[in-house]
C-alpha cells in the first residue's frame, strides 16, 4: 500500500479522492466486487468454459495493488467489499488480502463468495483476518447431482463440512443457489427447508447469460416469482424492507421459523435503478456494469508510476460511463445474450 492513510492527500486532489463516486445516472458506488483470481477448481456449466484459458500470472494484480485500489475507492465512499473469483480460496494467502482490506478505516465489511471446498482449512484463518461473512455456492443438496454440476467427484461432503466449519468459527454463512430449469428446479423446497433447519439465508439466483459454455436461454430460466410461489405454497413468506442498492429481495418465514429466503431477479426484475456496485477484475480492469462488455484497464497506471489522483481520475472516468443496465435492454425488447464467462468477473 502506498500510504498509511490514503485520505491524507494534497488539497488539489480532494475532489478526485473524497467526492462520492457517481455515474451519469446519479447512482453512487458503495460496494466493490473484487475478483482475486479467474481460476477455479470447479467446472460449473453456468460459469466455466469447457477448456478455460487462465490469465497469465504476471497479469494478475498483487494484493498490494488490489489494496491500493480499494483504499482509493474507500476515500470515494465505498464501504463494503466482497471478494470473489473464480474461486478466491485457490489463491495463496488470500487471508493476507482480507487483513489489508479490513484495516482500511472506511471499510465496514469484507465478505467472500466461495465454492466452500477450501473452507474446512481456511475458515478459521479468514475469521481471524477479519472476514465478516461467507456466501457458499451450493447448487444442489443431492450429492451426485451437485458433483455433476460442479464437474468433480467426492466434493459434496467437503463443501458441507466447510459450511459447518465456517459456522463453528463464527463466520455468518449464506447459501447461493442458481436455479436452472430441468436441472435443480425440483429442489427449491429442499433449500427452503435447509434455511428453516439451519437458520441460514438461502439466496435463489436467476440463471444469467454468463455461462462459459453459452448454454443460457430464456427457457432455462426459473423466475424469482416462480421460486417464491413454490415456497409460499408450503411455507408462507413475509417480505422484509429492501436495502437500497441490494441485489436481493429478502423474506422471512411467516411462522417465525429461523432462516431467510432471498431471490436475486437479475433477469426478470432487475435492480439497475439504484445499483451501487463497481467491479475490479483480477487483472485490473474496472467493470462498471456486469451486463456490459465495457472494461477499463487500470493495470498500466498501477504499474506505471501513477499517483493516487491519476488512478482516482481514471476510475471516475470509467464509472461515469456506467451502462444503464440490463433493465434497459429488457424494456426495449432487446435480446440479452452471453456477456462474459462468470469466472472472469465473479458476479
């Protein structure tokens, strides 16, 4: 990191470094999605190409470079950071990055989305480093089906053990499940029962066109409304107030049982109007919108001697051009096709 306190800046750079980060539609960045690697030890069909080509190691940002960008964004008002991949836990010593990010005074939370495979060994280290929560991708509760989805055998029990270990060390756990018609849509109630039994939040995600094999089609999408209808017939739900900028609409069980249900309706009811996210890829590209192919390469500045004001100026330029969002495409009747493989951006 370049400074002990990146916000002790020359007055001439105050506006670049302190003013809120706002796009052309007035949306203000509050959250950073930080992909620490494009690599993954699973091969989920809705994420990974059959034969992925990994980024060369020398193109991947160092933890110090990632930390520097996070510090600058924190000066601009970003308070929440989520680490993703690929699979973030395949990167060595990732808890060191967690500790760096937690140490930024303006950052309120650092969380992680993971496939859970490495959690049995890593949960305690992540907790000690200051991680405030994990979201585990769990796309089936049937071991054989799960292992078919992720493309590896004998991993289901390990992922479940990772969830238990995270809970044991005091890390709050959420579960993400991508529902795909004809694949796991018969398990919606099973996941609702998992929430009730464990007290965890289960988040149902609509299938999106980020699959590496380009298999996505509208026919395979199970809408959030359909998911909620399936659950509500057995377990009535009560909607909770939506947090501004949230990707999820959250529900509690009407009978008072623990656990929560959430739906992330990126395709049928997008939340673009108050989107507050900015993304940084593992190789240093700013991605203002998940559904746009626009990317802005920050790495040359990071490695070319640019000062923090130069980097802040570049980030503002990129974020200022943020796409209106998938809602615009849907409203105008445009087909939403493949954007990029999910493993390159982390969601």
